[in-house]
């Protein structure tokens, strides 16, 4: 069944919501752009436009010229916001230090997150960016937009902000860069009341959950990532908007082990779709790949002559656990050794498919460098059923949230707490048994320090009772 939101969705019609006419949106020529000169001297930024790659400087100059040509009453923050931004970036290059400061907490009424306060520490030089707050907008599951929505939100940000946007931030939010404090509440009202759109997470809270395209477009998806992301976003609204954690906490949902949103590397709690029955094999299609009738990897390498497809070199020998072999012309897989890395499926998608007994693997503790450096997630729960409303998975989430906020230090991610207190403590919190795969190296300390509850009779034992059973 196709994923459907649980609330009636407002159909946005750009022509009814638009702020700018076509003439205002296309108010400069390419010749004017070519001759555009920023009000500040920005030699290093001009240099960044050179070469074959796209440059944010070129995009910023387009926006600056566009704002120059708009009427004064068609913008609610300063006309020169983008030019002052470029000027301050150049100053930071010149002096080798940032000129952004944290001048205090800003936000919208009732929310603790979603707005990142930013102020210039040289407002006398660049008054148009004395305030330059960022607003994170909660993206839809899998980032499916229609053009009416995108054009409407771009008009809103042109009118009340700098017009500069980031599509998308690494967490997933649509990031709207640069506005003044007095515009925050009106922008929030427009988003929530007219666009049926919430702001995302920022600060020491649950960040906006993010997912891959899942079953909407991907044949490999083992779980409905869109439904799961939507459910967790709605269910954990309080944790998303009101910071109460030691630091940020991220959910990411990958439909299969290909990990298209990189949950294994970027989320404190990573959900990866998987299966536990055998990989489905179409032996006729295997022979078609071997015979060259079907291109490997969906034809993605057809741009070069790689030679004839060799299943031994390109699939079997590349299996990390060597669980595959050919037998009597058939491809055989020892599923007991398979780690579901997906390499063989990616190379021969018409011959191999994930199994049908699907669920989710749960990993904990991935993050980018902050205190202890980058960490990948620890595979903690290899398989769990994954069906709406996901109550079994929510129980796991809440066990972690009883432990980490109590034990975590300020700005300590979950992975760093696990590193400090040990995987053993994580398993105690979750009340699950250890796996051999969790052991990084053999124990080097020969002593075992028992807990009292693990010792029959505890510490307070009667020596006479012991001697009655062990005669000298």
C-alpha cells in the first residue's frame, strides 16, 4: 500500500500564494550579471568563481544583483544583505578568523529549536547582516517536493530573508540562510498557517528525522522508510522542538544496506532495512549476466570498455565473507555467512534480490567529529520486526533516552557515552545479549570483576555453610 500522510494535506497553488511577478523574478540580464561589481572588494571570492566547478559565489552574486533591481518595498530586510555577506566572508579570509558571533538565543514562541542565531561582530562595517539568523525547515519524507511548494517558499524567503538557501543541510532540513530577528515570528506563521510546514530541529534535541526514497522508488527497500520517518517525526515532536538532551540526537532511516542516507555514519540511532531469509536467485538471469546478455550494475559502467563480465572476479571474489561460489553452473550462496553487504545484488540486480522476511537492523553511536572524532554505528540489534506504529522500536528509543540524558556529559553524543562507559553498559541498558561481532579485540585484562548480583549468594555468605559443603 502506498504511503499516505495521516492528516489532510493542503494543495499549494503558487499563483494564489506568489509574492513576486515574473518580471520581478527575472529582473536582470546576463550582460548585467557579467558586469556586476559587489559594493565590497572581494578578490578571494572572485577567484573562487574561476575553474570548471559551480561556485556559491556566482549564485550569491546573482541574488545580490536581483535584490539591487527589486523595489524597496518588495523586501523586508536590507537590500545589501548578500553583498555585506560576501564582504564579511572576504574579511574573514583576510584576517584568518570568523566574524560570526553567538549573540544570544533566538527562536519562535513555544519552540526551543529550529532557529540558529547568528550575528556579525563587525555590524558597523556590514549593517545588513548585523543579524543573520538561519531557519531550518522540516523536509518531507524522502525530500519529495512539487514546484508550487518550492516556488512559494522561495518567494517567502526572498521577501522576509536573504533569498539564500541550502538544499539540503546534512541532517536533511531545508536551510534558509539569513534574516533579522523581527522576521522570525512572521516567517513561522507563514510556514505553519499557509504552507502547512513545520520548522526542523536544532540545538541539543532530536534533529529532524531523515530517510531515503524507500519503497516510493527503490526496488531494494526492505522497510517503508517514508512511513517510519513520518511516524517518528510526529510521535517525537516534543523531543524535536524542545531541547532537553546533552547534545544532538539523530534518527536516519535507510531502506536497505546500501545506506543511501549514510545512517551508519551520521546518526546516533541508525535504522537499516534488512532481511533474514535467503537472497532470491534467478539462475537464468545469472547465466544472462555471465553470457553478456544483461549489463552488470544496471549499465552504470557502460561509458568505458571494461571487458567481458567475469562473475568470479567481479562478484564472488569481492564477497567480504566469501560465502558465494559456482556449482554445476549455478550461483550458490551460504546465507549463514552472508552479511548482506548488497554488492552482489548491486552488480546483478536482475538475478539477485533481497529476501522477503524483512525487518530492520538498529545501530547506535555514529557521529562526525566533535569530542572524540568520527565514529561508525555499532550494530546492536541485528533484526527487529518493523511494522507501524513501531511500538517495539519506540521501546528501544525510550530505553536509550532514559540512560543518555542522565549519564551523558554536556555536548557528549550517544556514541561518546558508549565509548566512555562501554558496549557492556549499552547492552545492560537495552537488556539484550552480546554478540561476537561486538568484540573489537580479545580481552587483555586477565581479571574479571564480578557484580554482586552475578555471584550466587552475593557477598554476604556464611563461611560455616560453605565449609559444611567443602570438608577439609
